[in-house]
């Protein structure tokens, strides 16, 4: 995305140091719960993501599931 367009939308260039490693299932849930714009504006840390109610509900549910079974 071009810089001017990003500035108009309130987005910044992505800092590769501000990413979170997630399993495929959790990654899918994050994108089902939040738009890319929302992720770029304030959900760029594990703490911020886990504070979101939909993501918190999913992680509480999936926590006791075996890997790749959710």
C-alpha cells in the first residue's frame, strides 16, 4: 500500500518486530475477529490480542484441546 493511502487510513508501515507467532487455528480466529486495519492500529502484541473479548473466549475454549483438533 502506498504511503499516502496508509496515512489517510491511519496505518503505519509494518514493523517486522511487532508480530506474534500463532498456530494456524489461532491465526484464523484472529482474522475472523479483527480486520487487518484493526490489527495494524492496535492489536500488534500478544497482550493486546488476548485482551480482545472474542479472542479471549476462543483461546479459553481451545486451550485444553489437543493440537490440530480444534
